[in-house]
């Protein structure tokens, strides 16, 4: 097992494209780290530098205590699983898994023993004599993982390995990967654009945008204390409500927009001074539909089963969304009153999106 350290890692493609703009990250030995961000933010390039498929323009890359900037991919002690599983179609599942061991000239009985053990772990023992084409997408994914972990890499790198699976299988494989990580206790570095994958699997998450690290933290730290509006709205389903307005002086209290005023009853006055234009962020579970507050008109209802999303307007085109118990019934056109849970309110700078204390 090994840690991974990135120190001021930069990757430029030609004079105009900076794919990775100085990333600092320490992945601990045995940690499950997920790198997440929108398409083009530099996730894959970061992973490719760690794996050795891209050479950093500057900065230092360590696996354990070794600087690996100039080491060949094969000498870095890494296992890799990508979206394209690249299983050999003419070989059985057994031979696919055994391939890496055969290349390393591992003796036959040891190959049998190790393939059998890893097939047990991945619950694919019954597939060993099949060909990949006879396996389902989820099974093929597990075979690809088995083929990688059978070589006992110190670090497992994964780039969107679940993105070709259907929604149900993706959710199942998330659980499988977490279980696998618990069992192997090796270092996992996983790249995805899917915030739900990041939230559910990671010990810690690194959020990237435009080549820059936005925030590194545990899923709950990032969900509860996003560093800026980008991170706040990237995580969570539905997306956090953002309302533009002004928080009034000395009122821990009054927030006014073009369309409504609300007494926020904040635990303490915001430190940014009254009159400043800010963006208020509040997640759907912190929007209260009750007897108090401004009036809104229900526009849409989305039942989730145990809870219901109520989308409503309050003077503007943009809808706000509240998550309420499924017991409560609303219909489009209903008039409601809404308020925000003061402990769930965030303020962001209207200009640059930074979180305001
Ligand atoms: P996706 O989720 O779409 O795979 P990503 O976050 O992994 O995106 P990267 O593939 O790392 O993003 O790309 C980061 C930026 O670098 C993008 O703007 C991309 O166009 C650019 N880029 C990546 N590889 C090259 C290359 N070989 N030559 C030029 N530009 C590149």
C-alpha cells in the first residue's frame, strides 16, 4: 500500500491550454479519494500524470516516498481500471484475470490460487469458464476489477469505470467498490463527474474546476460547508437554491430580494455588512413550507416516494424547491408560505461566488 502526493502539479498542452493548474493533494495510505468535477476540469489529466501516461509540465509526484515523475507506468506499482474495460474477447474470464500474472511468470498453481481468491472476492467464480461476451455489463466490470486487483497493486486508479453501466447497476457497483476497498485496504483514487458517486464512496473528495482545486474534504464537510457557490451547487440533488438579494445591517435577520423579504433569524449577524449584494444558498431540505414567511405559488410536484419535491415561484421566473415529507399533499396552483432553516443558510459573494463568513 502507498500514499500519493501531488505538489504543485501542472500540466499544459501547448501554450494555450492549462489542463491542471498547480494541484496539491495528499492521498493517505489506504484512503478512498474521489476526484470530481465537470467535463474538462482536468480530472483525467491529473490521473494520467499519476499513472505515468502524461508527463507533468512542472511539480512533483510521489507514490509512497518515491518521486515518480520520470518512472515508467509499469514501474509505479499501480493498478488501473478505465471506462473502456478492454477485456480480451477470445480468452475466458479466467485467462483474462490471469493475464497479468502470466506476464509476470507467476507459477501455474499460484495463478490458480490467486485467480480463485479474487474471483471469490468479486463474486464471479461461476463466470470463470465463460467468454466476456457471455457476461453482463456489471459482470464485465467486476472481471476488469478482478484482473487489476489480482496483481495486488499498491494503488488502484479508476477513471469513470461505472459510466457505461445502467443506473441500477451503477448504484450496485458503488456498494461493491466500497466493500472491496474495506476488504483490500489499498489506496483508491477514483475519477468521476458524478457527484453522487463521489458522495457515496469517498473517504475524501477533491473537487476540481478549470484545472484548479476548489475544495478537498470529506463528503459531509463539502456538503455542509462548501467553500464557494460552485461547490455548493455541484453537490446535492436537487441543486441548492440560490437567491440573489441583500442581507440588512445588524439584522442577523432580514434578507430582501426584488420579490420578497424574509426574517432569517440567523444565530449571529453576517459579518459582511448590510447592504451588500449577496447570493443566499439553501438546500431543499432546509426550505420550510409552513405558516410563516413570504407567499409562494406551487408550480410542480415531484414525488420521490418517501419525500416530495415541491417547486414553487415567488414573484420571479426562477423556481425554488423544497423537500417535504410525502405525507403532505400539494398541488400546482396552491398558495404556500415558506421560510429557510437558519442553520442551513449559506451566503456567497455575488461577484466571485466565494463563501462569506
Ligand atoms: P472529462 O470528464 O470530459 O473526461 P476531464 O475533467 O477529465 O474531462 P481532461 O480530460 O483532464 O478533463 O481535460 C482537461 C482539459 O485539457 C480540457 O480542456 C481538455 O480539452 C484539455 N486536454 C486534455 N488532453 C489534451 C491534449 N492531449 N491536448 C490538448 N488539450 C488537452
